[in-house]
C-alpha cells in the first residue's frame, strides 16, 4: 500500500490535472538550504518530491545532477543525513509523498535492512533505484515492498512488449517513463512518441505513469499532461535554477529557495492550465 502516493494521484486526477513531481538533491548546495527547499516545494506547487541520494558515480544522470551530487557530498551529505532530512520534513508535512531516488551502492553500504527500517520510520513513501533491474529484486525491491515502501520502476523508449511485463512486475506507486534515451537533462522529449508509448503502456498497467527526463518548461510539462501523463517529473531544470542562484563561493540561501520555488510555481501553473485538456485515462480516476 502506498497511501500518500495513491491519495495524491487520486486528488490530482479529480482536479483533472497531472501531478507535478519535482526532483532536488539532498544536501545541495548545503544541508540547511536543501532542507529549506524540501519544506518549500509543496507550498510552491509540487505534488510529489523525489529526493536524490548523492552518489559519486551517478551513471544515469546528466551534468547538472552529477554536479549537484558532488556539491552535496562536498558539503558532507550522507545517507543517514538524508533519511534524517526526510524525518524533519515529515514533522511539518504529513501529506506530500517523498521518493528517495538514487543508486544501490550507498544503500548496500548503509545496510539494506537498516535502510528500509529507517526509511519507513522517517516517512519515506517509495524508492527509485536506477541501477537495480527486476532481475535483482531480491536485493531491495521485495524487502522494500514487504515493508510498505513503493518501488518505482523505470520504463524507457526501448522497453518493448517482451520486456514491459518484467518491468511492471513488482512495480508500485507509479511507473516512471523515461521520455528520451540517454541521461537526464540532455534532450527534449518527442511528444508524439511519448503519446504512443503512454497509450501502449496503459494497456498493460493500472499504475499512474509519470513522464520525466528532458522536461524543462511549463509548456513541455503541459504538453505531456495533454498527451496522457498522470504525472510530470522535472529534475535537471530545477537543479539548474538552484545552481544559477549560488553566490561566487557556491553558497546557497534564501535566493536559492526563491529561484527554485519560482520555477516550480510556473510548472504547477502550466499543469493547471492544461487541466481542461487532460483525458481521463489514469487508473486513479
């Protein structure tokens, strides 16, 4: 069961709009600013938060998110601190879903059983672990599901009819559709191709589908919503807004929170503007 995720997608569907899923890196550019950002995102219009777990070798991420992870690690961010940051966020927000996104190595080093226990008690709703394929479900997916955490799978333009059932097996919370081949932030989605892929995938699952990679503007987010996305994920553009707000020494502060929340508000407005054009396709509806 994923009560916060289910309730969020149901609420957005009832409003006739796609959910806005925003990504920020834990500890970027420093822990205090990242915690302030986490608290501010829902007020700016974020429906779901992906909270990045910094890692030294983020193979699926483009330059923007790679740099964010390095800034966070340089500032001393750890997985234990990331979990504590979610715990602190939960003290003031009991409703907004938080998904931890990252790679398996830090979780393995932390200890899988310990990680799952602490994630649940901190108030994490689910996990996206990009380098664990379904063939490795015993490592993390199955224990996480048993503990009540959603395990969000990624489907890509190369996920064909033979592979799709494997990807969907064990998936929960929502399915993350990667709209472009390659790494984050490096290309613009082909909207027609995304529409075809969404229609095909929705014939095989009742999970909501959130589309990400390459979404940078309110207009792109709105277009994806009109083409049937139940959620739209924005990451690199948000991280770039953060980077652009830093001072000459790379420090953040109130200007950082303001820069990020301004972009998030624009994205949320774009999805609201598209709401009347969204077809009722999601299983949440």
